[in-house]
C-alpha cells in the first residue's frame, strides 16, 4: 500500500546525524540483498561505517549476485546468525562498534544475545523499542512505545519504557516531552489494570521517579492527540490533545496502533531499541529508505550523546 507523503519531520535530526562522523556499526548477519543494500546505502549517505558480521562467503555471494560493491566495508566472519549476534554484542561491549543494526536475523535472536547474562551491554534500565513517527495528520513527531519488545510490561518496566522514550525526545530537542499513558478510558477503573498503571506513572513523574517530562494518564487515544476530544470530555490536562509520547498498555496495543498509523494514516515509523549500552537499529523488510535512514540517524545521535564527555562539577 502506498503511503501519503509525510511532513519532513525527520529532516532536521537526519541532517544533524550526517554532520557527525559516520558511526561504526555492527550489521548483524546481513545475509539478504535487502539488508546488505541498506548497509551500503547508509554508508554512502555518511551515517554509518558498517562492519558486516556474518558468513563471509554468503555475504560476498549476495553482493556479487546483486551487483553491490563492498569496497571499503569490513567483514567480521562468523559461521551463522547465532554466532553473528554473539560476536556483534562482544564488539559493542568492548567499544569496537558504537551501535548494532539488525540484518536478516530475527529480532529475538539478536536481543537475546544483548540481554544474556554474559552480555556486558545490559544496564539497570529495561530495554524497550520506540517508534518515532511522522504522522501527516499530526503537528509534530509522535513516539509510540513499546510496540516491539516488552509483551506485557509491569509497572516498573513501564517506568523504564517511559524514561527511555523521554530521554530520546529530549535528545531530539523537546525540552519537556508530554507523555500520555494510554488506556481505553480516561478514568481510573480497578477492573482495568492499564488505568491503575497509568495513574501510578502519573504520580511517579510528580515524585521524581520519572524525570524530564510531564506525564498524565490514563488517557484514551483520542484525548491524548485531539484537543477537541479532550475539551469535549472536560479533561483538564497539560498533556491531553498534544502528546509527544504515547505509552501503550502492552505490545499488542502498541503494535496495532503503530501499524494502523502507517497503513491508514500514511505515517513513517523510524524504530530504535534503547536501554542497552549501545543503540540497536531494528528495521523491517517493509521499511522505506527514508525510514531506514531516520532509524540510523536516531542511533547516531543517541550514541554521540552517550559518548559526550561528562561535565566535571
């Protein structure tokens, strides 16, 4: 299905990322023409300095069949996809690469290596996925989280998911993001656990357990993104009608919401995994070149921020 044109809301942060040095990135098991071409394109665009981690003979055969040049691109040879994930995580943990990028490997296989007990990429923060969406019908970038990793997060995990998204939005220049914690209704109902979590997260933000944002919930989707809908229900909220971040109740709700916006509303959806010691670029076979470029740019900016010298007080 063809999508409507977006509003170019990725352009500013993509330009910022290109202005930086290309980021050394382990592309994990790039054993399809699509993933190999994407890595080469992102190198050409000046965003990534890819290191291809996978079976060298397969990678070279794919490049030859597709007439793709691997000039200037290094290959880290391993036997199969599982070994590629393990080796890429090792390279990231020792600082030899600044990010990981999913190739033709299942997301679960890559992320299992990232969060395994032996991995040094784990932090105290729960890892989570963000969709940074350019929705033509909305007046600014909109983040949906988590729609890809955490199936049924508990309250503490939602706190981390929320903080990951806030940190990214602040990196993109939104000084104090507005977070809407979604549920089916805008009132607290003891029979609906999502509303209880939303109310708790709202209080956690007030008490400093979530930092750098204004958080409100529960809010239904219409009240989160439409001021008219919020006013009709007499909702008095700084967040209602103008959310920057939609924190969904669970993966299924988030995944359906994001894909509805992509296919029915013509949205673009750049994706990134946060919460590990390096950003992880997760791309889909259906992603356009523009979305792949935006996802890589988000990773470049995230890694650059992480590597900034800390101020000495």
